[in-house]
C-alpha cells in the first residue's frame, strides 16, 4: 500500500495571544493502534505532528467502532475535534472528506481532513487563530506504528559560541523513515524567511540521520538528543525532544 506525506501550510488572520498550558502525562503506544481490517481502507488511524508553535494529532476513523474524531494536543493543551456533519452513513472503504471542530485551551480549532477510499493521500488543513500551521501526516497500519516526536534545535557558531538560529524540530517516524518540519524562531520576523521547511531522515541503530546532511542525533523510544557539527566544522547544532505520539 502506498502512503503519501503531505505538508499543508495554513495562513490565519485572527488575533490571539500565545497559547499556554502544561502537557499531560502520556501513555505512548508500543504497537500499532490501527486494525488490520483498515490497512487498505480510508478507515482506521491517521497520525501527525504540526509546527506553528508545536503539537500532534490523531484521527480515529471508525477504527473498530462507530467513532470518528480527531484528538489534538497543541501548545500543551489537549482537546477533541468532532465532525461538523453526521458520519453515520460513511463507511470505511469510501473516500473521506469532512471538517472537524472543537475547543482546545479555550480556542476554537478547525481541521479539514480528507483521504482516498483506500486510505492514500491523507491531508489535514488546520485553522488555529494567530498561528501558521504546517503538518506532517501518515496513515498507520496494523504492521507500522506511527510515532511522533516534538523538539527544539539550536545552531551556534563554533568559534564564538554565539547562537545563530533556534526553533522547533518536529517529526513523525514510521518503520525507520522520518518525515518532519523545522521552523525557525530566530528568523520568524525576517521578511526574507520563507517559513517552516520540510525534512526527511532515517532511523538506524539508535541514530536519527538527516537526509542529505552529515548530522546525526540520538533517538530512543521516548526521547531525542544530541549535537552535531556542520560539514565545514564552523557550526554546531544541538537538539532535544520527546516522543509525544
């Protein structure tokens, strides 16, 4: 079955002060939640991470029950988004397209989610006031657990120790493949900054190896850490993160 990753940028105009809150304790799955009946179907489980601050989400699409919802954690606040129309007549194996809405930390959050009848081409378009959202999304199967990591990075000049850049470093990992997005905080207000950028990587023998780069970092079932020099040795990047999905 083919799985496709989509990165979706959403520009929102409403004003809201920065979100606050504490991330609740999480019991992370050690095996896929998706049932085998939906491996080649629009039903089941779809997971992802987001930047534009930071967060993660999980769609349950009648994965062994009649429930259809999206659980989202954003900036430390967790909430449930429900379809705005009845899903009673929708059956896994049919193409899916619906808007979900709910309150997360006192803020109205909307997401438009769609996928093909066989579960391919999932996409999620989030609208959260005062945020620009980019997501990495993947359909879970009964044999491939999708994990989500949220972290930060700092890049500094080796010669002076001065911080050059810092920001958010979030990704999903599934069967050794990594899809994610990094977003600069340092350059966010610079008009030349083009916004969050996608990256891909692989995981092997406890190392996260960024594609097309010499950098590698330590990764476990629950955390992400490490420090790596640039190719020319002039800059060092450190990352720190936690598995949240």
